[in-house]
């Protein structure tokens, strides 16, 4: 029983990795950008009230 559960978890993990790889490959192949940045952007970290202000952390 435990062996089957581990096998199912491994298969699910492999399917997710495969999907993510295919999606990222699709993004890279279909863009003219020289740099692709992936991450979580916070409005507080990216916005400042005046030019030259330090970012809020």
C-alpha cells in the first residue's frame, strides 16, 4: 500500500515537472526578449514616490 502511494506521488511529481518544463520552453521559444525574469514582484518594493527615493523593504 505504501509502495503504491509513493509511486503515485512520484508520478504526480514527474508530470508536474514535465508540464512546467514544456511551458517554460514554450515561453523561451516564443519570445524575442533577451532576458526573462521570473519571480514575485511586490508593489511596495518596486514603487517609489519620487525619483531617487530608497525602496521600502
